[in-house]
């Protein structure tokens, strides 16, 4: 919440009292100690929503420096919000894709500007989400062959930097969208590489990790192997569903050949056929 200090606030309590007076009774202090603010609408008689003051911050800014600070934060927000961004811009060089997504970072997580400070390579989550959204726009608007090199560079970066431990679980929510992108563009060779890497990831988790259900008491928690088997089933069921959802209504000649070569008989070990949909049997 950014506003002009027309009321001349001098403290956090001044600001809260100003908000209370304009909330029609929905906001007030929880108690006399004023340690938290209570939100109490009429429809929540049996519930409490509290805003702890330790988590509330008030910044009183003034002068040109204060304006510049607000403008800088607003610019960063606009850069990350899709409604403020320009139309997707396809780089001239496909090799730039990997550089856009992966950053060299120091141990404290800050971007490194020289080799001495570099601790690791990490995928930028916000940059990845924006780039994936752009690629989904290209898929809708451009013939697949026009931007094939860029797309394949993106898939390679995804396999190398996302489908590995421990980074996968930070970006796993984007997996269905990547699967649909590869399928819709008939990139069946790279789709097969993604699925192979995904199975290798499962094997690594099974070998090196112990799975537990966080909300389940340890005494009644299922065995780690049972949890991992269910996770594997859910993971590959989701893959199959997203391939079916994005599968082109009519494959090109190259697409049909690519499917027959790379995907027609694909089946992860210990699984029944991943894709039992009738249409795939007729390709």
C-alpha cells in the first residue's frame, strides 16, 4: 500500500488508527496491548484473522530519494508482471536462451560478477516462468519450424538445470506446461529426452532420499517406498494426461515419423504403456 502522507503520520499506530477509522469496524486492535490487528467481518463468527505487528512494516519516505525508491520497486514489479510486459521478444541467437535462464550465483544467493565469487549455477525461477510464458505465446502464433533452435535450446536448459536434484522441486509446477509445449510443437525427440531425464530423477530420489508425509505422524506414516511409488505413478500419469491434452489434431509428416521413432513404444520401467489412448495406436 503506497500513499501520500497527507495525515502527517509519525508512527505505525497513527497509520493503523487512520485505517481503523475508515474500515467500517472490520479492523481494530485485538486487545489493549496492541500486539496484533484483528480483521472481523460478520461472516467469520467462529474464526480469527490476525495481523501480527511484528510482520507489519511502515516506511515513511520523503524527498527525491523516497520517490526514486518507490519508482524502483514499482519498475521491478512491472518487469515481472505479465500485464506490464511488452510482447515476447525472440532472441536473435538461440544460444542466448540458456544464458537468460541460468545465472551464476554466490553462496549467499546473490548474482556473481566474477569467477572467484561463483558458487553454483542456478535456474532463475522468475526468469524461467516468464520465458516459458513467452514460448507458449510463440507456439500459438508461429509455425514450429521458424523458432525450432530456440525451443530446443530451452528444452536442453530445462533438462540440464531443472530435471535434477534438488532444483526439480522448486520448478516442478512448470513440468506439465513444458510437456504440453514439446507435444504441441511435435518435438517428440526432446519430449523423449525429458521423459528419460524425469525417470532418472525418480531413480535418484528413490536411491538417495527418504520420503515422508509432513502432516502425518511418524508412527502412522506409510513406508518411504510406498510414498515414492505413488509419487512416480502420479508423476507419469500427469505426463500422459498432458501429452494427450496437447497432442496436435493432425500430425505433420515429420511429426508422425518423430512420434514413431521416439515415442510410439515409450514405457518407463515397471509401468504399463504410458499412452493407451486409441489415437496413438493408429499413428
